[in-house]
C-alpha cells in the first residue's frame, strides 16, 4: 500500500507505509524527462515505493537517479535493490556514506546489533550498489533531479554523512533528518539522537545554516511538508538542548530507563499540541530506545573527553 501526494506539478511525496504506518517514511519523486527520487526508504517497503512511482504516472524503469540524505537504512536501505532492478539508475550520496553503499556489510552488522531480531522485518535485504554507479556530492555540489536544480548541503548532527538538498528556485529543502522528526499536521518535533554519530554542536550549526537560506518549505523524510519553519527550527533547537540535558542527567542510568523518560516527555509534548495519538507514529519512526542509546553514547564520550 502506498499513498501519493502532489506537492507541486513536478514533485510527488510517496508515503511508503513503513511498518504499515502512514506518515512515517516518505520518498520524494521529482518529475521531468529523467525522473528521480530523494530517499529510497528501506528495502522492506520497496514494492510500496514502486507502486507510488507508478501511481504518479511514472514507469519505474524510467527512474534515473536516487539521491539519499544519509545512509541510515530507513533512508537508503533500498538504494542497492533499486540499482539492481534498474540498470540506468545512478545513486548520489555524501562522500562519507559512499563506501557503505558499495559495501554495506559493516553498516548492516552494526544496525543488526542496534535493532536485534526486528532487523529483517523492518529493513529487509540490503544489497550493495555497484561502485561505478555511486556518485559523491560534496558540500555545495549542484545536481539536477527531475526538473529541479538542487544544491547539496553538508548538514551533520544527526549523522556525520548527512546532506540536505536545497532548491533555491522554489525555496524547498529536502532535509532528511536534520530538521528532526515532525509528522505533518502535528506541531511537535522529535530530535532523533540515533547512534553512533549524534553531535549536537554540529547539528546546531547545520540548523543555523539552513535558517539563513530563506526557506519556504521543509521536506523532511519523517514527514513533510512543513511551512511553519521558524517555530519548527526553534522547537528543534530547544529539543536538542533538552535531549542533551536529559542525557547528562541520566548518564548513570541504563538505556531502558532513559528511553522510558524520553517517551514520557514526548507524550507530554504531544498531548500539549493536541495529538497524543501520534506517539505511536513517532515511536515507529525513531524509537525512544534508539534515541536513548545514541544519547548515552554521546554523553559517555563527552565525559571521556572531559576526564
Ligand atoms: Zn531517519
């Protein structure tokens, strides 16, 4: 099952229904002579993605490119499967992420350790992308996807190898996870402090950089679109500070206890904005257990640096 939403005459949002959940993971289809995707989603929802492409009137065999914001499997897990199915499809990625698309063994092993027995059901099979079809985008690189000319922006914080794609002509920016998790219609931003590279300092700098661009619309992977840009980014910054503070206060706790605290805090916020029922969706997108692991890893490293 998938559901598509037109965001502009040349831009379609495909809801991949990750874990049967609407508005959890989106993929953006850019229309034009050479249709392209931003984010492949995980391999587990590949069929839903392709169904969405067809619903948009595009033959999936015409797809020429998939650009990923980062290589976490909920964003790029199906890139290899797409490359295998469609020989003309090229893959674009941050320089630090490229080697993991070409040889995903280490990424898969560490994700299996993180996620445990649900790994296969949630992410599916991770297939390598042939090296000659992986193209790196350095900060400021220009790329044409569909009919849009986009600029790749190095935007670390959630991950070191993270790009946002900025369309100066429209003011749209495809933000991956750097603008956090905010389900359309719900004015609550969750900060995905996913291990192993959560870096609040780098993240604040990335937010400041995005803010200076004169954005008109945020298109995050989980789950756009959003036009309440100023308050979303402010909430994201406040959320970052709160997460770091809770992490520091909880540095001697186990991950499960911290996860319960994070989940409770999230429910309080969701209730305040009138959407307590959205907690389930937020937990599907980035579980509090995952955020707790990443946060504890960050505060442990921080203590080691200070010692
Ligand atoms: Zn994500």
